[in-house]
C-alpha cells in the first residue's frame, strides 16, 4: 500500500514541462472565468442603461395603433367582408396618420442612410482586396 503524498510534494516532483502545461491550464481557466464575469457585468450595465433610457422617454406607439385600427376598420378588405366604411372614424384616423407621417418626416429629414457614407479606406490591404477597389466605383 502506497503512502499519500502531499500536494506540494506532488507538484515539486512533476517534470518541468508538466508544470508549465498545468500552469497554462490554470491561467486559462482563471482568464475564462474573469472574462465571463466581466462580460456579464457589462451586459447587466448595458441592460440597466437601456431600461433607464426607456423609462425617461417611453416609445410612442400611437401611430402604430392608428394604422392598425385604420387597417381593421377602414381598409378595402374590411369592406369586402361586409364591413361598412365609417366616414367620421376613418377620416379622423387618416388625419392622425397624416400627422404621424409629418412627424416622422421631420424626425428623419436631417439624417442620412449609412449606405450613402463613403467606404472606409483600408491601409495595408491584402492583395486579393486590391484587385477591385470599391471606393473607385462611387
């Protein structure tokens, strides 16, 4: 029957290469743990910031509901199924949707689509990227 060796004695009797492999594995596990913990903390902070932003300025869904109600009550499909066109309700909904359209146009009039931006210049490109220069096509 063999005697049990203490852990410190076991580590000192290991060959040098085995110690390096063991140390690398331990460092890898610690790095993985710390990295996951950091990422989880960043995700939690991002979620908290987004929730705070939503609480400060809640999204306005009224235009969506106007369009939904208009589609349900005033569309041609509704009339084909036997529904009637309610002049007063549908006119109000059309006016509200027109106002929503004006607000949206005012909100996006100064913005430009990302597709309209010039492509970024890449220095030190690989040879297969230099065969077709995308920036010259604009």
